[in-house]
C-alpha cells in the first residue's frame, strides 16, 4: 500500500520529466519499486534512474539526482532520499506514514489484505483427485492442503474460484480394486481365492469385504462380475476420503466423474476429432497420438492394443470439458509423478485448438515423515502408507496444514514428527499461534491494569518510535502486497514465511518493551499497535485455513 503510493509519486515525476523534456516517454512502465536487500538502504529502492539512463544514453547518477530532488519535496511521504551505487535511489519513508497503517487496519478490519487484483477472473482449481482405491496418503494430504490454500488465496485476491476433484471411477485401477475386494470376500468366507498380483493390500480391504458379508452373506460367492465388489469398495473408500477432507476443512464445488467421459461419448469424440485433424494413427494394434508433431520427442499410445485407453486420453477429454465450461484460468495440482503426463495432455489441448497457456500445472514433491532423524516406517494399520487421518491424530489439523505449507511445492517436504508434536516455541505453528494468544492476553489485561482502549485517532501516535515498533508497522503494511504475490504465484509458502517473520518481530518486541506501562499515553498507543497487529495475524491465519487460538 505504501509502496503503491511511492510508485504513484514516481509515475508523476516521470510524466513531469516527459512534459518538460528532461527525458523521453520510452522508459514508461519499465522501472520498479522494490524492498532493499540490505539494512540501511532505505525502506524502498527504485531503478528509475538506471532504466532511464539506458534508454536515454545518459549518466544514471545525473538522472538519479533529478529524481532525488523531486522525491525529497514530497515531505508528507518521504523522509529522505539517498543515491547509491551506479544510480539506485533509496527512499526513506516518514515514520508517521508507517504509523497510519494502524488506522488503515482498524478501518478495514477482517478485510485488511483482501484485494480485487483478480478482477473476478473465473478460475478452476483441480486438486486431490485421488483414485478411490484407498485412504488419502500424506502425499495426497500435501496436495489437498496446497490446493485448498491456493484456492483460498485466489478468493482473497478477487478471483472467482471453482474447486474440482477429478473422480477416477473408471479404468484398470478400479477393476483391480474390485478384484482385490472379491478375493478378500472369498477368503473371509473360507473359500478358494486368487489375490491379484498387483492387488490392493491393507486392512481397509478386509473391512470392506466384511461389510459385504454382513450385508450379503455368501450370496456373491459365485458372482463372476467384479462390479458389485468394485462399487462397494468405491463407496466405502470415497466416504473415507470425504471424511478426511472434512477433517481438513476442505470443500469442493464439484466431483467430476471420469466415467462420465465414457458414458457421454467424450472419449470417442476426442479420438475422432484428433483423427480427423490427422493427429491419430494405428500401429501394432494400438492407437497413437502424433505428439511428435506438437513439440514432443515421440508419439504416445492413447488406446492400447487391448482396447483400453491410456491415462492420457481421458485426461485430454477432461481438459476439453474444462475449456467448454469457459474458465479463464485452469490450475492443475499434481504430484511430481505426473511430470511425464503433463506435456502429453497439454499437447492434446493444443491439438484440439485450445489455448494451453490458460492451464497452469503445479507439481509438488513427496513427503517423508521423520522421527529422531530417521524416516518413519510405513503404516500397516490401514494400508502400506501413512494416512492423513493417522497424521492428524498424531499432531492435529493446524500442524498438518502449517507444515504442508512450509515449503515450496517443488521442494521435498520432510515432516519432522518430533518438532510437530512439541508444545514450545521451537514448533513453528506454536510459535505463530502463541504470538496471537499473547496479544489477546495483553488486550484482555489492559483494562484490569487501568489502560482504557481509545481510538487510534485519539492516541499520541508519535510515541510509537522504537525501531521494533516501526519495523512491525512496515511488515504489517506489506501484508496486502504479500497476499497478492502469494496468490498470483500460487505460492502459499510465502504466507507461512510472512507469519513466521511477523511472529519473530512481535516476540522480539514483547521481550524488549512492555506494552502496558505506568505511562498511560504510551500504553494506549502501544495497545492500538497490538490490536492492529492481532488483526493482521487473524486475517493471515484465516486466509490459509489456520485457527487463531486466544489462549494456549
């Protein structure tokens, strides 16, 4: 917000310079206002002079001197200006400008930080999309929270967000699920069975087969069709997945069934369309897609010689349906094991005549659990992997959400169970949430200590002059810009980094300065600061689906 004000001032200076022929208009929109990389280099730095010098073939420090003079005249915003290096202009903002951040936050309340940068752009976020073949693993959990937090950030910045789960209820994996369930059903009845070589293991399959016995007895023992076993397993597992998503406070607008792509003829239609365009041919009994003509190294099979489509074909058909629903931006969140499939699907989209730039794919790395510095062995309670439910049971929902957002999506995530279970400030979740609880305590105790809360307009704000106070105000002021950046970059980890930085500054301030003192005027000013700071904490936590406990 303050950076935007400074940018407006610089734009006016630029336009004035063009008007009085100090420089041409060629540099318009090419300069930036950034946070300096090192302490002491001002509150903001601009490459204004360097950009214009390159365009005008002039000495950058000469142009910087003109800019510095004009900026220094804007005393209601600028405290001082320094020219550094080859021509950077470092700007120091008036302390009272930072103090007015409190009034802005007080006025906006829970809406502080929200923006309309998205302009109502219609965005689909597809995430989780786990096959209903077993409980959600911790890998699925990372994707669920990554997708949910991205959707929340986009909503907070003015996008019209639609959340979708691509429900894979067709294909070979579902058939194997049915065969696995039938084998366990026969086993429980004490009858001969043959378990599929690549069948689904885990106690949950045994549970499903027992439910079938409870409901149907042995009436399915001679059933040659795998469908009733598949449908029962699918129903049971999807109920389990839905329960986990609810536990994580994750909701979807739609569950898109893969089966509908077959039933409604979309699969056949896509093949026909690609064939008519010359992108499909037959070879060795299989149907191939000419991806080599669309920038790929080699062509891909889309229908096996058995007549069964490969994963690429329904994915292409599904994305065509996304385009047909007129989304402006389609975000796919996949595990890194999808890295080879993404180019094929985008090639299909391109071949069908759609703009593939409307699709953004976020690939996330896997999760490993560690304890005592060693990887935790796989769970055997429900499956051959650790489930999200088990992890939540160990550490709680907030910790799971926070830890899954702590790293960039494309970074390997090591989930340290020792750290996650600590109820101390070593635990980053506790560190942030305890900061909020501590602020609540200060605010609650103020009246008991004789300090009445008054409007910020009535306090002597100049008493907020400690370096730690001004630093807090500066960081609070960057909240809206940080949210916009995190949303547009699809990067929830930026919010977590911000929370940790703000919490660190607050704890340092609290340890060095008393908020409630014998000086009533100072206490009232500092109380206003803490109330505004608490609002920023609450807003930030809420936007990424974390709670803000008032007591810990």
